[in-house]
C-alpha cells in the first residue's frame, strides 16, 4: 500500500474507561478515518470528547493501538484560556489572510486582549490558530458553540478548505451534514461508522434499530405461540391418557377375553408418548427462535422528554423593572445603551445580537437586580469551568437519596445516563448544563435564565429541552444564536445592534 493510501488515523481494538466506571466507554473499538471530515455523534457523556483526545494522543487507551500519520491537534470546547500558539499566530505575517477571512479586525490589537473577547470571538480565534497550524489530523469539539450566524457563515468555508483528516463533534446538524462524508455514532461501549452526514447516518441507524426491534417482536410472539401450543398438546395428551387408564381400571379384565382393552391401552400409551414427543419438538423450535432473538442487537431506549415540575408564574406582575441606562463594555470606552426594561412573571424573552455586543454583560447586570428568591431562579451560564463542574458533581453525589434520585431522573429524561454520569471524574459541558437545569427543575422555578442553552448539548438533549421549555409555566430569558430554538419557545425579543461609534444599543422587538 502506498503512503498516500495509508489512513492518517486508525483505531485498533481500543478499550478505554475512566477509573471507577463499572463498564468501559469503549471496548475493542476498531475504525479508521479517511481524509476529509468525519462527524462524531452521541449523547452527552457517551465519550465523544474522550475519543477525540485518544485520537490526538492526549489520552492513552487502556488497551489497543492508535495509529497516526503526521501531527495531530485537538481544539477543546472550553474557551477559558488562549490556544498554545495564540501569540505566535497573532503576530505572524502569514496569518493575515486567515484573520481577514474570519474578520479578526483591527480592534484585536494585542494577544493580551483574550480576556476581553466574547466567547464567540474566542471560538473563532481557537479555530483560526488550529487551521493556521495545518495539522494532518484536526479534532474540533463543538466549533460553532457561542458564534453568531455571521461568524458561522465565515467559518464554514474555512473548514471546508481544510485538506487533512478532521474529526468533528457538534450539535450543529447543518454543519455535520454540510462537511461530513461519514459519521461515527457512539453508543458505549461500541461505535458504528456510517456513510453520509448526520441526517443520513441517524436515519440509517433508526431504520436498522426499528427493523431489529420488529424482528425481535416477531420472534418473541412466534416463540410464545410455540410454547403455548406445546403446553396445550402435552396437557391434552396427559388428560386423555389419564381418562383411558381410569376407564381400564374400572373394567373387569375377565370381560376382555380377546385383549382389546389391553391393546387400546397400549395404543394410548404410544399416543401419549407421541404427544410428549411433539410437545418436546415444539419447545425445541421455540428455544431456537429465542436464541435467534437473543443474538439480535436491539438497543435499549430510555424515556425522554420532561415537564418542569413545580414551575409557576410569580403572583406579582414584575420580576424586574430597570430604568434606561448604559453599561461599560470593557476598558475600550464602548458602552451598551438600553431603554427602560421590564420582565414580567409570564414573559418569554429572547436576548439576541452578534458576538461582542454585550449580551452576557447585560445579563449579569439584570440578574443582579432581580426581585426573586434564589431558590426560584434557574440559571445556566454560558460556560462552567472544569473546577466548578467537578464541585457540582460532588454536590449531586452528596444529596439525600430521594432528592438525588429526582435530579438524576430529570437528567435521564434529557438524554444522559445517570449511572455513567455519577461514575465520571469530570462531567462533560453538556452534562453540566443538564445537571444545572435538573437541579432547578426539582425546586420549582419562577424564572429560567439560560445563556446559550443549546451549547454543548447533544441533539436529543436539545429536542428534550425545547419540549420542556415550551410546556413550562414560568418566565424565561434566553440568550442564544439558535434562531429555530428561540422561535419555538420565546414570544418577544431584546435585540442588540452595533452603533457607528462602536457602542451597542438594545432594541425591544
């Protein structure tokens, strides 16, 4: 085989599990990845990030081999710290074209400005550095988190032009369909590589699972019929034999000079044996059907979809009233100007606008002025640090059993497996968001505030969250770039737009 035909990445008999897990995330996983983009999909906590880290050498498998050709780079979900080569990229002359394509403008005047960038701007910078380094293998973990529609439109052609082998974890169905030639669908401890984008891959998986479930149901019914028929034949034979024996015993043998009754009894005994033999054959056929059924791969599916229990409208009219004013945006002299704002007990408000205009700044200001008891507020921030995530999981483990059970039931109904989550060392960002929402759900919220609620969530989790929020009878303030998500849930909009002097202004729509 020529070097050009050798895959950049091959996983051979990979097994991996975190310490304390009762079952591995991956077991004997073998798959190879061709040039181009491969989508990696699965529920939060299924091991998508773990797989990317194994592929790029950041984690070592418990067993098996990772075969890589060329250098590899992993781009994390989190945007807390700048990429390792951020300063080098920032000052390099040959990065100018890429900066221009991703609109990293003149106001990005120094690499030290990282801490003042929005999460969406940081995500663009992360990906720019990764593409500039031109690795043979590039693993992107949720690359469209935080970015607005304009930035996403800039990012897509840049990713399409990448000439190496790419692994792409994303909840962005359109991105996966546009870029990916195949998708690896993870369902621990196995994973299946399917052709096409995520829509085709999931449709194929669903069709196969439905077919397997139908075949399993047919075999179960056929086996049940055979066992029932076998039992009926055996019972009927035994009843007839008992009746004939009783009749023979009542008759006087002297009145059977030609031995007719004796011969009839022998025939009956033979018939009884034959009926038993038939019943045994039917049981054997049923056993074969059951063995065939057991060999089928039928995935267990868990109930999903939640209603936010205990949620309600706040009896009084307003949760917040704020006079018109302005907020500073960093140290640049830019400000965010807003009119008089009010948040009522039954409002469903979308807070929208491009990256860097101050949505998170405004949200922090609003939360500091809420007239609401903390126990009736569900807040899911845009990002949760690794340290906060570990602490949150520890707090869940320490809850009383009944309360922990209620929280884990809500997590399960958002599409994650509670047992695997409680065994993990560090919950994934998607799992953390589900935990925060579940904790709020069991308290009975009056207000739900979520900053980029669909970031990090898997596709089933997003659908479950949509359904839950649509049915929830409390106030909501949602910050998101996910327009279909907002249109399904919210009823009014606070929109931020840029002014000529570089400042921002909020308009109520």
